[in-house]
C-alpha cells in the first residue's frame, strides 16, 4: 500500500512561462488518477514521465479554464494514440456537453468509450469504488459549483502472525484466508484459537484529500479528518484576506488551519496568485499554524508508504 502524488501544475488563473495551472497525478494502491487538467497538462505529463495509458479515471473539480481547458486536448491525444480502453470523466454537470462539442466540431479521432459522471450534489457522495480504492466528493464553495475529492485505500486483510500459527500443527495454508478474514480456528480437540492470537493489524489505509478552489470552509473537516495528505488551495497570503473572500479563494493561513483542525498528516498548498514573486512566503505562513506544510511545485512528488 502506498500513495504518490505528482504535481503537474499548481498556479492560478493563466499559464505563464514557468507557471502551469492546476493538474495532479495520483497513484494510490496501484490505481492511477488524473485530478484537474489545466492547460499544458499533457506537456507536464511527458516532462515528468507520467504514464498516459495507466489513467482510466479523470476528476475535474470545476469548470473554470485553469482547471479543465487541457482536457479536450488530452482526450484528442488519446484518440491519436489509438486508445481503446474506456475512460471515466467525473466533473460538474455540463462537462459532457462542453467536451463532446469540442471533439465533434474538431472532428477528433477520440473514438474510444468516454463515460461521463456529472455531479450536482452539494453533499459529500461516493462516486467511485473498486476493490482497492474509493473516492468521495468534498463539497467546496467557489464562484461556480466545485468539488474536491477524497481518495482512500480499501482496508487490507489482517496480517498473519506466522510465528504463532506455527505453534499449531493443525493449521495449514488452506486456513490462511479465513484467518485473514478475521475468523477463529477450531482445532480437532474443540479448542478455539482466537483470531487475535493468529493475526497482526493490517497496515493503515492511506488517504489523499484534494481541495481545489474554495473559500475557507471548516465544514469539510469531518470529511477529510485524519487524511494522510491534504492539498488545499492557497491563492493568497493572509494580507489579502478580503480579496480572498471576495473571489471565493483561501489564504495559506486558512489552508493551514483546515489541516490542523482536520489532523491531517501533511499539507500541500498551491494555486498561487501571480501577484506573488516569492512563493516561499506561502510555506512560511502556513507553517506558523501547521508545521508539516509544503509547497506544490511542478514536478515535485509527495510519497507516503
């Protein structure tokens, strides 16, 4: 079980020479997800060696250009590369219409199955689940309908305590799956061996919370409580508190407060306004409240084992 987050883009508003809008690549429990797809995402994927073919699910937080204008280009490229596997796209209502219209008018080669999951709920909901990972929405508050996403590994089975198991000749490999599933063992004598004696706790399931553009919104804390890694937008420093409120963004101080109150393992801030030339100030401000705060930087990888 492991979690690896690659920052592809982390700046707000418009692309610049060395600043790319929001996009992230997440590997969690052998699943591969793309989160937001601002302009230049394909270039960044190639630059940082992100595998195009591994991605089967794309999550778009909201329909502002710096978060999804790279999507139609990526979908077109998949067509050019001869993709055949279906691709699932999650995002606000309207994402299907705007995307398919562009592909249709441009006569794109994207002929593989695209399955759109359009979101409208203002409550947290489970939108994806398989045997390894689940994904829930994190309702945010921005100028348009916006969701963050919580990615969580499925709990692993109990681990076998082999040294203790070896104390009982009757227990063989055929019993292992039942033991890992939590069952006790009954010996031929009728003696019951408690499962707790034969197992060890599984490794903790990891989780990543992605909080895109939003005002300071403390009611998301129960959703993201104890997440191992949190990305939270921090468009402004605290000196622009009123501007943040007006544009429905957050400051690095507010992002750090969310991280502290949610007891997350690590905070990553990003989505910096272009008005700031020294982004280290965002880290310094966040660390005053939540020490384990880091900056989103293109190409930076955050890994949790």
